[in-house]
C-alpha cells in the first residue's frame, strides 16, 4: 500500500528530531525543505494539509505555475541551477536561492535585485567532489572569489550548499559534508561573515547531514515518493 504524504512527512520529521538529538542539536535549527520538483500541485496541497509550507523547486517556471495554483501561505526556495535569463522571474518568487554557482551569476543577480529593489538571501553552491556534471564553485575558487562575492551589496550571502555524489550508502556523503563545513569555517574566519547556513542532506543522507551541521535539508523522495517517469510538468496541464 502506498504511504500517504502526511505519514511520510511525519516520519521524516521524527527522523530529523532524532538525528538532531543524537548530535546535541536543536531540531528547530534544521529547516525541512520539501523538494517538490516533478510533483503535482495536488501533492503539494496534501503536504500543506500536514503543515509543510516550504517547498524546494529546481525550475523557475515550474515553481511559478505551482505557486499560482496554491494558496499564498507557501514559501519557495530555488535549489536548481539558475539561468541568467530567469533571474527577473525568480527573484520575486523565491525566498532563498541555494544555487548561486558562479561570480558571473551572482553579479547579474545583484544587478537585477537592485533594479527590483530586493535584497535576496542566497547560498553559494560548492562542487564538493569536483564533478563535471555538477554546478558550483570549486572550493579554491570560492576562497579566491569570496571577497568579490561579499562586495555585491544587494545579496545577503549567509551560507553554503552542496550536493555530494549520489551513492545509496549515506555514510559516503559524510566526508563531503565535513569538507563543506570546514570550508565554511575557513571562509567565515577569513571574511568575518558567519555564513551560518549549510544546505546539505537529501532523502538518503539527511540524518548524516544533520549530524554534520546541516541547517536546511532538501528532502523530496522520502516525502512524495519516487518522481518516476510521469513527473508533473507545467506544460502537462
Ligand atoms: C531533487 C533534489 C533534492 C531532493 O532529492 P531526493 O533524493 O528526492 O530527496 C535535493 N536537492 C536538490 C538540489 C535536488 O535537485
């Protein structure tokens, strides 16, 4: 029998609380982002019934379509690569952008945020395993470019995000989470900017991420089930 979204959410919340307790952390310091890419607005409405109002989406247009269909209490985070021609649409919708992955994108975001009169909260995405398939700053590049990034006065840069290589073994993610946290500590010391947010942890490894200091877990499958081949698309309406 297929488990309901509210049961799955309850289960994920309990596991977050246990992981926080194990690592002497406050569970309230870990925000749960329900990653709803590929899920229908009806599935999101079900999650909202269970008090989940914060959703993570990879695509601007998909998020806009869903946001227009759902009541206004929802909050949206962008977790996928942002193309510069989508910035103007993205900025008013997303409370936070996790995926700022180059100085060029950050500079363009800063410029358009200025035009729109906004001060967006953003995270810097780090390519922790130097994978050619993934976006993000190389750790050394980020150390070199941090000063230029922090000089962008419209951006509220307050942390880092990473997506380690996928393996079913959650423990395999731990060294990458540690690498990200250590990088954060170095950058914070060098810049005097705390960078207190760490966006790490997905369905298969969020408990490990919490043990290593995650403040935002991005959980999709464990809440909504497999996205599969018939993923919802805005054009499929
Ligand atoms: C899809 C996605 C997630 C969620 O992955 P699950 O394995 O379904 O929990 C988290 N972060 C990013 C950046 C994603 O693209």
